[in-house]
């Protein structure tokens, strides 16, 4: 664990975005989008196994055995990290994303100024799409922090895992993590409607039931921010509609049309946005 903490601190000082650890292979760093191998740093498979057992709780270890992978988030000193642990031919591997210590400011991201106007809506779906690594989580964190800083709202997040930690400012922020605080998104979304929220943040729209309950929350008069894996705006709409059987897709399109306030294709790391 001490070596792992030193590795994270090293990555922070070298402006590293990602670290990859796998048994019997040099540690890999990603900086400015490029991969670098450190041949002086190499962990054996047993060392990786021991580290995983130290990082994970009993429930997370059980999930790793059952699903063959698990997502966690941890605070290492002043650094917040998101870790995906998964099985490979070399044994357990770890993909580690280093996150800023606090949510970013909306004004400091490469976003159109009008995004702040959407954050002042009282109801509607603010959907942030994009491929992996394009900055969906960063964009959403900046939007939530903008609301937290400027408005007096009750904010509840449903995340898998919790990446950025918010301190209540003008808003009262409560964060819930999948697996630790609610068993699945269906239950979390059913619960949150009884918790008097003004803003609901949904980690990812993937399953049809999650999409349906999210849109129901918007129709109930809430503001909802959610993320979706999509390569372009048309793909985002297609993914949402095609998640349902054919006989329900027309209803889904109508519900989406009445709920969607913003569709933003995030590209913080790529420097481009479409909305």
C-alpha cells in the first residue's frame, strides 16, 4: 500500500491522467494523451493481488469475483482516484484515473458560456454524452458545482462510484454510491423521489428501467443531470430510444422530447463540444 500511495503521488506531480498496473509488466502512465512505460516500476501478480485485497471491502471483493471486474473510488491523500479492477491473462489488472481534489469550475472548462444558463433551469433533463475519456464526469461535476455554488437547492447524486466529493455551499448536497448506499439504479431512483430533491444526478443511463425512471423524475418536476455513452448527438438519441422494445419506442420518443432540455456531447479532453 505504501508503494501504491507513492505511485499516486508521483502521478499527481507529473500531471498524469491514468496509471495502469498489471502483474509482471512495467507500470504504464498516460500524460497528455500519450502512454509511457516505466521499466523501473514493475509489480508481480501476487503483489497486485495483495494490493487489491487491501483496497477492496468484502462486498467489493465479492462483486469482483462475481462480475470479474469492479469499479471503486478512493481518496489517497489529497488525490481522488477512480479504479477499475479486472481479470486478464496476467491476472488482476488496475486502470486508475487521477481526479482533481475538488470539482472543477465551469468557467475554467472549454465549454460554451450558455451551459451555465441551463444550470439555472428548475426542471428538465441535462444529458451529457460522449465516448470514454472525453470528460463526461468532469463536465457533470462542473455543472453540479456551479449549481451548488450559486443556488439554494437540495442535490442528490446516484453514482457508480462517487468520483468527485462535493461540500455543501449554497446547496445541500448528498451523494449516494451504487452498491454501498443503494442496490441498483431502479431502487435509487425510486427512493430519491421520496427525498425531496431539487436536482438529481444519475451516473449513467444504460438500462431501460433506469432511463424510464429518470424521465419520470423529470416529468415529476425535477431537474436531472445524467450521462450517456455516445459518439455523437444522433447516437445519443438513438441509444435512448432503441433501448426499448419497438412498441414502446414512440412513447419513449415523446417522453424524451418533452423532457430533454440539453444534449451536450462532452469533449473536455479533446477540446470540442456539440450541443
